[in-house]
C-alpha cells in the first residue's frame, strides 16, 4: 500500500518495470555539467526510499548511492532514483517476512569492494545481521579510512 502511494505521489504508477534497482553499465558520479533538478522533490524521493529499506534490503545499496547527491542533484541522479521506483513497481511482492516462532541464532554476512567507488576511490561495504532468521541490521556505506595509512 505504501509503495503504491509513493508511485502515485511521484507520477510513476504507469512507468515501465526494470529488473534491477541500479544500472550495471552506468556508474553515478557528480555530473558537474548535468541539468539541475528540484532538490526538494529529489530529497523527498530519497527519504521515501530510505523508509522502505527497513523491509526491502534489496534497494539498500542503490538508495545509499543516490543519497550522496542530495546537495546538488542532477538529472542523471534523478533518473537513477526513478529506476529504483521502477524496480519496486515490478518487485512489489518481495520483502522481508518476520516469523513469530524461530530458533534463536545469530547469522551475519558482509561484502567489501576495495577502492571501487568512482568518486573518491574509497571502499564500499555492506553487511546484514540476522537474529533467529529475522533481519536485525542492514548497512551500506563508504569507508572513510585515513589516506595516510
């Protein structure tokens, strides 16, 4: 229901469907020469997507990447955000299920891309922690380690 309201709010209810939340062939960058878009609308879309990440970890990475450009969003960034909405439209039935009775155990996984972030060559990482089969924490961020060592 929330997602349908979002699609309607941002005029995406008739948008085409895509299979992935982010393009695999295009990498986001500052796009200094790009056309400036409405910052308030862009931020509203980002906040809505961040709220959805609590039950949709499949959009966590792409949403976090788009948050980096909130200060000066360009048309290329807006296209990337709209792609996430198009993905959500086609994957509306996906999400997390929280069963009421499960065994109590901790499971965690993490992934790291050393120097893969195009803008600053910092590493990007993400992790998930499950407690008893329930997602308890999911994170994605750029690691800002010291340049000197």
